[in-house]
C-alpha cells in the first residue's frame, strides 16, 4: 500500500462512527416517542431496583393492561405510557380506573410529566 493510500484510509476510518455510535443511532432512530418515554421509566426503575413488569397484550395478554406494572413498598402502580398529545383508549382508561378502585395507583405518563411522577411515586 502506498503512503497516499494509507493516508486516504486513515482519514476514511477516522470519519467512520464506531460500532457503539452506530448502534446508538440506530436505536434512537428506530425507537418511537412512546418507546423513549418507556426507556426513561425503565431506566429509573432499574436504578432504584424497583420491581416492574411489562405485560404482553398480544395473543395471550390482557388488552388494555397498563404498559408497565410496578410493585413498590407494598403498593401497586399501573403506568400507561403515552407521547405527545396521545390519550389512553377507553379500554386502557377502564383498566386504570379498576386499578384505582382496588386501591392501586394508576397514572398516564408522557415526556412532559415522566420525571415528576418518577420522583413523586418512587423516590
């Protein structure tokens, strides 16, 4: 390989993102706005070592179940995650109401209130 070729390839590889940067970019691009809010919630709960599950609603799951179900210090939480101006469906609202009626906490979380609710309920 000539010196010119070496210089060319050295410059070329300097411009290339690392595998880690590529994966992060693909992850960010592929994730929906709602998915990004879910990631914030999951990260917070994991850091605090708080038990949670994300019920599967396809096929065998229960339609309208909250996106994230949490048990923290003996309390039950149903977290419905939305983004922007999106609102829960009638079935989701019915499930959230049933959680409240049975002594649990049910809340709709979006990007504008996620930090407030995480601190309020789980700090």
